[in-house]
C-alpha cells in the first residue's frame, strides 16, 4: 500500500484467481497505477467476484506513534474473527513497557504503544458487588417486567421510548433538559425516566415525566454526583444505565438512550425514524466520541446518546452488558466495556451500525 495513501484506502488481497475481477481489460481500463505499480480501482469492480470478504480495521500506528507495524495473514483450517495483537512488551498491565530487544508476544487489545495495558481486571470486591446486584435484579425481574411493561405499552410511540436515568446529584441537568424541550415544543410523552432515588422520582413526576423507580435495584446507587469522570461513584452510577437499557430491550421496544446533560436542537426521533434516509437500515446508532485511546477502539462510541432498534442482535448485546458489571466496576467506565461488546456483537451476530 502507498505509504502516503489516505486512511480510506484499502489493500485487497485475493486467495484465488477466481475472485479476481472478471477481466484484466476491465482492471486496466479502470485502474490508476501509482509509483509502486499497485492498481487502484473501484471497490465494486474489485470485489465483484468475492463471495466472502474478510475486513480488518487497522490503525496506521507508524505515522504518529513511531511504531513499526506489520500485518501477518495466516492461512489455516479455522477462521478467526479477532485480530491478535503482538508487541515487544515486557511486564504486564501498568508495569508493561516496550523493549525493542524482547520477543514479540501476544498482548491485550488495549495495550498502548508504550506497553501500558489500559484494561483493569475486576478484583474480588467488584465481583462480589456485581453478584449482589444481579441476585436482587434477577429475583425481582418478573415483577419488574410486568410493572414496567404496562407503562411502556401506554407511553410508547411507534414502538419507541426515550430512556434516561438520573440521581439527585444530576437533578438540575434533568430540569434543564425538560424545560428546554418544553420551551421548544418537543413532545416527551414517551420518555421513561429511571430515577435512582426518591428525590429524583418526585422531581420528575412533578414535571410531568413518566418514571419507574425500583428501590430494591437502585438503593446502592450513590445519590451524589460523581466528582470526576471515572471515579468510584461514577462507576456505580453507570450500572443504572445498564439496568434500564436492558429492561427496555427485553420488553421489546426500540429506544433512544440519553444522559440528562444534553438538550435537543431538533427532535432526534424524526431522524432515526426516516425510512428514506441513507441510515435507514441499522441495529444501533452511536455518535463518535472523538477519543482515540486504545480502550475506546474500534468505534469510539459515545455511550451518552444512542439509538437502538429492538431485535435479537441488540438484545444479545445488552444481555451481555448486564453480565459485565464486574468489568464496569473495575474500569469505572460503562463506555469502555460497551465499545468492547459492540465489537464482539458485530463479529458474533452481525450487529450493524450505519456506514
């Protein structure tokens, strides 16, 4: 591949001559040859005889990180659906560092160019805390689904609900969102709020917002706001986001999930429901967070505002998320784990987002 090529350029390798475009004349007619005699042709022509196309997204690390990168394609009996990452690293976790004299070895996908692994592993207290939450959640789930299902059936519009959660420390942000929406004439009749305390519940109901408050589930969620992103309070609050999304998913509704720290310029549901748009066919739709750390690879999806079509693929995603609470507590990041599971769901079930 041309080292000066744009990031959108793709190198296509064929494992059989039968996969080549139909005629060499067609290639010659449509190809533009660069200095290294590598033809650049239209993607439709290049893939017209490919029955299967395996795609790898690779970061051009050498351009900005001083890393010398190579790619190995290993033919064999079995197909792998993950990219293995090998680096010249000694040590592990926070003690990992690059040693050019060391042998290449398999590392975690979140290992940075300096050898530091950004994945934090759950400690016993994280597992214990998650287990207690799950015991309470699963033992109450039948009753919760019955109660919540009646509410969602009443408020859903086009089988869609807007989902959010809030605690006392974030209640001013909730008021800001509701007041801003009402001033712009937006209809919030299909908004379902999952407050984590009685104060937030009473406040929301006073503003005419539908709520579902399950004290047994939310009693251990902190009432105060997090001091900073990623602190222990932040991590525990994130579990509320997991629970409410899983419940709505299991009950069969499309949803727009959003944090309360935003306001609408336009009604976003009109965009997601436009069947004639270029993004009409998707399972989940996330905005780009803009963060390019390894722990947010490969999608950098923002977990504070996203849309989900309810189907078996998206249900698998959020069920898996529910059972990953120990990782959320360890990493103190709902977003980091969600992106990891998005990648796995894309590989396992073909979960799609707009291209």
